[in-house]
């Protein structure tokens, strides 16, 4: 389709100069007039250089690896809904949002979305071009808001959802920060002892004339580990890289994803926390979609992609298939055994009373409180466990290094006693 450059005055008096696709200049004039603009000029657009086109669309090579933060998206939705509610035109909103966005990638995306909207496309269709930034939940809510004529309400719900989701992520990350720091420090201490302190003891053992068969098993294990890390450290790095890459590639397969997700749910301490986070996200996402007018089948399909666990996602998709056949949603969820009886009963009551979205929101609030309690208990329990583990590891190394030394001292003392007796 031909591309035309136009100059028009918006309803607020601002002069816009942009490009848009149209069948003919007359078609573009009519479309812009319907949007409340006064068209000044329309002419065929000049072909832009290939490099400029790539930059306008993708923002460069590094832009592929950058991500738009949830905080930026939440602020984008909140400001967007405020301006729409105040009666600002859609194109003007996108223009303002692009100017004040802190994310360079999001700024480029908003500019492209503005061009799409000016060309006559819907906002949801323009967002669907960027699935890595605007997921199915985002696009589905915006589409429902456009169809129902309540775009500002959809944006408000989306902003509230993102803020709650961001708060939940921060709590989990904060709970994992302390164990991660202590684990890294413990690993660093162990590597330091094995690679710097233990070799000095090994030199001392050689000076005392101790042979390998005189060392206990635990000392031999440490000596072999020290020799491997000091002389073949590059091989250790290669093994570590191969393990990490193998796990990631395994996780990208369907079987691997299911295996790892099932393992996450069955971990001794972290499994329950992962399950509660998934249930909170399921409830809040489904409640937000239903409250925005999204049909339940489409809502369940969207929710299945947002829980970040294949096992729970499969249970939701099975429930969707049963609902499509005329069954109630609570029964297949109960049979999956992934949803506690309380959740199933509250969903059943919500369906019977016609207030499923309200009941799901209460479930989400409950499980977010459960996540808070689980995180507090986890933080309190992990600290002594890590201290005991670190003490055991350091004690093992110290004992393994001093046992041969004590044996050598006892041997020398025994030799001196025999010489004195003679």
C-alpha cells in the first residue's frame, strides 16, 4: 500500500507531520478528517534509507537485547488512562507518552504505535506487533476496552495489575537476595581455602615427607579438588558453562520445561512458595480479564500463558476445554489437584453468584498475604541453615588439612621417644 506524508492540525491546535499508508491521498484525507483533524497537505512520501527504517523500527542491534521494565509499563498505563479519562485524543496521548518515557526502547515503540493509530489501525493491533513488550494479557485487555468503549478503565485495571505483579516480584526477589549473597560468599570462601590455603599445607606435607597413602580420604578429596582448580581451572569453567547451557537448552524443550516446572513445585521449601505465587497470579489475572469484559474462554487461554508454570498452565487449558464443552470451571480445576479445595470452592461460589471476578480478586489478595508470610518464614529459616552449612564446610576443610599434620607430629613425637629410650 502506498505511503503518504501529510500535515494536519489536530483538534487541540497542534500541527502534526507524519506518514501513513492509504489507498489514495483522498482516502487519507477522509480518514484524518474523521479523526477530527484539519488536513493541510498530503503528498507521496519519499523512500527512507534502509538504515533509517531499521533504526526507526528496532532502535539498533542492541535494542533486541534490551527489555522494557514493568515499572515503565505500569507508569505508561497509569498516565495513559489519566489522559484518556481527561478527554485527550489517542494520538495526542501517545505523543505525550513518547516524549516523557524514560525507556528508549519504549519511546520508539510508542512512536511506532502512534503512526499505526494515525494510519487507522486500532491500539490493540499496534501493540500486538511487540509481543515481547505487550503480552496477550496486555493486548486482550486493551482490545476489550476498545470494544466496550471503556479504554481508560481497561488501562486503569492493567496498571493496577502490573503494580500488584511488580510488588509480588519484588517481595520474592528480596527474599532470595539474602540467601544468594550468603551462598556466593560461602562459595568464595571455600574456593579461597581450596586454591590458596590448601596448597601451602600441601607444600608443608611434602617437606615433612608424608606420602599420599598416609593421608585420610577427606584430605585426598580436597587435595585433588585443589589440584584441579589450580592447574585446570579453565576446564572447570568449561564444565560450568556446559552445565548451564545444557540446563537452559533442556528447559526450552516442552519435556524439559515440564520437568523443571514440576521440580520447582516439589522443592522442599521453595515449592510451596512457587505454588502460592502462581495461584496469586492466576487469580488476579483472570479476575482482571473477566472484570474488563474478556470472554472466559479467551481469558483462560491468556491466563495459561501468564502463570509461568507448565504444569499449572496445562491444568488451566484442560479447564478451558471442559468449559468450552459446557462444564463449570471449578470441577476440572479440582481434578487437576493443582488448586487447593478453598480456591475451587470459592470459584464455584463465584460462578453460582455471578461474581467470579470479585471472588478471584479475594483469592488473589489471600494468596499474596500467604506469600508474604511464606517469605518471612523462609527468610527466618534460611539464615541458620546457611550458617550451619557454611560452618560445616569450613570445618570439614580445616579438619582435613590438620589431620595429616597431627599425624606427622605424633609420628615425630613417637620417633623422639624411641630415640630417648635407647
